[in-house]
C-alpha cells in the first residue's frame, strides 16, 4: 500500500514539473514560428513588387547636414576628407544638396548633384562615407554600397539573430542583432506589416571607418517606391586620435521637379531657397550669417588694400598641395557623365602599414569606369603597395568587362604578383627536408638533396599570376576560370 502511494505521489510531482515545461516549450516554438514567418515575408517582399519603370524613373532629393568639430588637433589633417575643416576659425559648418536620383537595375541609387551650398572651405566633401549612409538599400544585400550587410536580405540571415514582437493593427516589431561583432553588421529595429513583410520604418546603429552612426529611415508607401526611403535622419560621431566630430544629417526623397536637370553643382542660394522643403533652424541660419559675413569682410579688406600679394605658403603649399595630398582626386567624363576615375589620397595614413617582414608599406588605389549603357560597362583599377624594407612593389590590376550587368555576366582579367611566400616550413617541405630550425640557409648541399643543383639558399617563392574569369549570363554559359 505504501509503495502504491509513493508511486502516485511521484507521478503527481512529475506531471506538475513537466506541465509548465511543456507549456514553455510550446510558447518558444510559437514565437520561433512567428519570427520565421515574418522574416520569410520580409525576405520575399522585394521580389513580389512590380519594378517596371523603376529604372527610367527619376526623383529629386534634398539633403542638409550640420557638422561640429568638438575637439581637433593637427592629426585631423591626416584624415582624408577632413583636411578642409582641420584648420581655420570655423567650428560649425553646414551643407545643403539638391540631387536628381535614378535607380539602376540592381536597385542602387545613382546620384546627380544639381545644387551644392556649403560653408566648408572650397565646398569640399567632408565625411563623404557618412553621406553614403543617407541612401540605404534596405532590401538589398548591401545596405550602403559595399560596406554594410543588410539584415533584411536572405543571403545575410546567417549573420544575424532575429526577434519578432507582434503589435496592434497587424504590425510587428523586428529586432536584428549581429551574431558576431563586426563593423559590416548593424543592430536594427523595424516596424513591419505582418501580412506582406513590408517595412514601414527602421533604425540602424553601427560603426564603420571610425564613424559611429545612428540612422532612422521612413520607407515609401506603395509600389516600387516602398523599396526605398522617403526620409532619412542620421547622427554620426567621428573619433580619431583625440579628434571628435559630430554630424546631423537629414534627407527628404521623392520631391517634385523644380529645376532643370542641366544644372550641375551650382552654388545659387536663390535656387536652394526655392527647392528647400524644410526651413533652416535658428542655429543653421546663424552659421550661414557668420560665414557670409566673413566672406564680405575679406572682400572689403582686399578692396581696401588693393591687389593682394599671393602668400606662397598658405595659397600654394597649404591650399593646393595639401588639398591634393590629403583628399581624393576624382573626375567624371562623357556627355552624360557616364565615366569616372578616382585616385585615392596620395598621403593616407589609413593606407600605410607595417609588418616585421615588409617593414613600412605604402599603399594606393586607382579606379576608372565607363558605362556604354545600363547593361554594358568597362572598369579597370590598380591596387598597389611598396615595401620600403624589401624594396619591392606589389600590385594587382583587374580589368573587368561587364557585358550583361543585369544578370551578373562579365569577363575579368587580373594580373598581379601577390605576396612572396617565405615560410621556411613550406620551403623545407618543398625541398624534401623537414627540420624544426627557423632557416634553411647555410645548410650543406649534402643535407638537402634539392640544393645539389647549385642553389645555396631557397627561402622564398614568387607568386606572379594572371587570372581570366568569365561568369555567364545564363546557366548554359556557366562560370570558368583560367589561371597562369
């Protein structure tokens, strides 16, 4: 009797313990099912939207940003795109752009600048990387050009963890967290329509290229416009060796056409007042007043003193030479600006490195591209570096002919000399001699049979190569590589 009573009590205890566990398991499974369902709809949303006419559609956008140098020192001049604000009395700057935007076949924006007002000296582009974040491709594989991986593209789901919380009125809040800490990943929060996976608004937070950014995006309502933003706000904090710069950005999209498209990078204040969709605040108006007041004061002083003698140190060494050394050199060409070339800053501390084997290494990059039409492009580049310790020049020269951009069809020829292989273990393996010593030099030919042909040392291998790659535009062509 006692044994039966003990068995009954044990059964009751087990049922009591297992019931809440089973309930919790069902809750977890239900939550995972909701998350999977909503994320699948988000991943598929862009493919379900009719994008007919998107490539030929042009829209207009207005951007303004205010920048403040909270702390700065001499090292700020060494940072590309920061040279223009690294000296002078100004601590606050403002810029305004009015752009015409087209969308290519991949959904990436192509920007043509019509108006450009700025209090930055020479209207230079400062924190240009941050400006790229104002045109996010939310549903694309890359969120901003080729830098950040979007959490809302199917191919990137392995890099993120997702959590979905249902809200009222058929909406849900989606959180996306990076699985690993990486500058190409962002923390994201979005409001999504559960029925079809359409993103209404989203926030991104991340850090890339020494800039911490916080971005808030409001998406379009319907059609292919729902694949892009209608408004984007950003706060950016740049920090480098004691320099601290903050910026506030706002871009408004899908504005009506007001000006002719033939205008290029004009600094007309009357035109900007005509197209400006939001008023300047008091602080922004004050920055403009101080800037134009200083301009007028300089003109009055110059007129009073007559012809001003040219200051060689300031006007030539500081302005011209320094500007070209520390800023990117770029230019567009062609009747419709369909070609460009870019030369990275000649002196860029971010492109200099050091290693024990190579010593100090100086690197540089040159790119050029010409688009014959929307589907055929030719691009070429040179990525090189010089090792001061080895007195050796390293290079990689890719030439790419895209004959079917819409379907990733291209032919690429790449020539380079790669890195010299000087690992002694590999050398000893190649020579058929295994020894734990660090060097193979100085061994007698009798010890290493492979050196009997007259080689006294054999410590490094060359890596010259020429690679030809073709990626076909259809499954029948496929992909092939040829390497020499």
